[in-house]
C-alpha cells in the first residue's frame, strides 16, 4: 500500500475507486428521480391541455353556432384544441344539459418511468375532464 504526502507533511490513504462506487450507487437513484420529475410534468401538462380543450369546445358549441353546430364539429374542435396530444374524437362526449353545452373527455396517460407498474396498474392513468358552457353559478 502506498501513501501519498499532502502539503503539510501528513500522510493520506489512497482513494482509488471510491468515487466510482459512490457514482454507481447514486446514479440510478438520481436518474429515477429526474425521470419522475419529467413524467410528473408531462402528466400535469396533459391534464391541463385536456381541460383546456374541453372548455374551448364547450364554449364554441354554446357561442359559435356556425363553426360548432353539430356534435361532430364540437368533437373536432376539442381535438384541434388539444395541442400536442393525439386524442381521438371518440374520447370526447357532447351533451346539452340545462347548463348549456357540456363536453367531457377521457384520456389514457402512459408513464415513461421504468418500474412504475408496481405503483400504477399497467403504468397508465385515466384522465377525465369536463366543462360546461355557459358556466353555472
């Protein structure tokens, strides 16, 4: 075993390999933490985008009777307002209750974190969004 000499004349033990072992232990946890933050951000963004699309479609159905006259047109408007999401028009339902025009949506969000199936069944969460226009007091 060799000893290194520090500036003040005292000896220090060699540290070869300690950093590599610590890095190998900490790196997987750090990557899982970072992926978790990214996935949580994706989930929140998807949820807010879905709510925004149903609100815009419900408003269009209640206010703009030329562009959103039929259920198919309202669903198409909801799909167009879901920026960045690939949502099928069949995920949206349109009804006309007492509040005006109600648009509801369901969307299956898939996580990218490896091993999340231990916490969430099949690694997917179903997001639901509903909006009615004009809003009831």
